[in-house]
C-alpha cells in the first residue's frame, strides 16, 4: 500500500505539535520546525540544521515541504505586481502585491474560482473549481516573499483574491492561525484581513474562534432588493441577518468591522442608498470602503462618476461614518478587485 506523505504546511501549530510528538519529540521541536518553515522559508529538511539527521530522515520518510513558484509575474504601471501560480493539479491562482505608502499588502486567494457568482466580479463568472489547501494558501505568501529584495517585507495580508474564504472555512482558518502565530509568520492580527460576502453559519462560528484578524464584509447594497440581483448569495444569506450577526460580533477594543461597497452606476450609488447604508450600520463599530467598480468586458455595469462617488462618501461622512474611497491599483494588468481569473484557471 502506498501511503500518502503529509504536507507539513497543511498542519496547524497544534497539529504539528502532535505530529512531532508521534516521533517521541518535545514541543520545542515543533516550534523549531514552524520557524524553519515560515520564518526562514526553507525548502528542504536538510536545511533544518538544529534537528538531528536521524529525525530529519524520519520526517522525510512520512512528510514533505510543498512550494509554489510563480509561472508569471506582471507589473502594473503603478507598481502593483500580479503573481500567477500553477498548482500541482494544473489549476491556476493569482496573488497581488500592492505598494501603498509605507504598506506592502499581499492579496491572496483561498479558492480556484468562486461559487458565489456576484454579477460584477470576473472571478465569479467562471464558477468554482476547488478550494485551496492550507499549504496552498500560505505558500502564496512564502513564494512572493522570496521575490522581494532584502529588508523589504510584506506588512499586510488581505484574503481578498480569488474565492470566498468562508466557503473554505477550515483551511482558511488554519492558514490565518499560521499567519498570526508568533513562531510562524508573526503578523499582527490587525494586519490580516478576511473579506467575505457573509455566509451566516460560518460568520457566527468566526466570532467564537480564538484566532484573531480583521473582518471585512462585502455589502455592496443597502437593501435586500438591490443586493439579491447583484449577489445571488443574498437570497440565502440576507443583509438583515448578516448585520444582526455583526451587531453581536465580539470585537477587540477599538476594532471596527470594515464594510466594502462596490459602487455601480445607477444600481446602488444614489444619495438614498447612502442614507440607507448609514442608518443600517448605526450601532455597529464600522468603517466603509467604497470601491468604484473596476470595469471589465463581460461585466454588465459601469462605475459612477467621481462626483457621484464623492457625494456618496460625503453623506456617510456627514453622518459620522468613516469612509474611504479605494482607488484601484493594478487595473492595467487585471489585478484589481474582482479582476482575478487565474489566467482562466487552467490551460488543460
Ligand atoms: N469573496 C470575498 C473576497 C474576494 S472579493 C468577497 O467577496 O468579499 C474582494 C472584494 O472585491 C469584495 O469586496 C468584492 O465586492 C470586490 N469586487 C469584486 N468585483 C469587483 C469589481 N469588478 N470591481 C471592484 N470591486 C470588486
Ligand atoms: Fe466570489 Fe467575492 Fe467575486 Fe463574489 S465578489 S464572486 S464572493 S470572489
């Protein structure tokens, strides 16, 4: 019988601890492995020089260290870089690296494609191929990090690439745990943001998890009648219920939920929409990211004029709601929000 080897990067910190314990090893050995994998980013067991040769060989007998290599890196006029990765099974995903003043933000994918079918999003147009493993999620960070010059580091991670993170709950959470673990990637929980359409059972479950991060909810409308045709998922996970969960969501002191709102001309961009949004978010510690639509062939909407966007933002600000207009980066290489297609996922 051929026994499948374990991909070490699919294990959470606790799972790695049990794994090393099965060799009769102490906890600190698992910590050493975590550091090799995520702080040093090694590709082989031989590089783990503080482990005995015998232990390294034993590990190699039953496990392996997976990696991703970019197939293509495209650079936008504004410096945004898009990385295309080919997975073991031939599927393709993308990650986007965005420079913004002092921040270097990496936007990563959690699925190949997406099943949610939002009508303004190219990722949604092709449907879902499959979810990513934990290793495939964290390997995007490691692979991009390797391309950076010395002394340059990724400061923020956003799970806003291809896919709906809460539709790949377990693997996404395990990946976030590794991102924020002090012996693994060591990102502060304030520097990791998960963006979701708000799948209700998973959203409620999130509030009970120990792992911490920033939460962003893609609202994109201020009432059910507008949201449902734009986001079919709203029929099963309606706005009203999502906001009820948000109202009770356990937040760290001073933390806020980010609400994302893609502005579509004539669909959800009127002053009445802005007023409804303001009213709807009363009582929830929130801030709003307004994203004028990134237009693309095949997307049946237009972005509103700058004046209209400003008017929308002014209404929110006057009502005391912090709101930021997100200028799109990387649109010339299709790297902006909603434009990731993994080069059509697969060439096979
Ligand atoms: N599936 C998750 C995360 C990936 S999408 C989610 O929907 O939240 C990340 C963000 O891109 C979402 O807020 C989504 O509303 C936005 N988006 C999708 N298509 C877009 C487009 N064409 N222009 C601007 N933003 C878009
Ligand atoms: Fe999926 Fe998010 Fe795109 Fe909707 S906006 S189709 S949930 S990736």
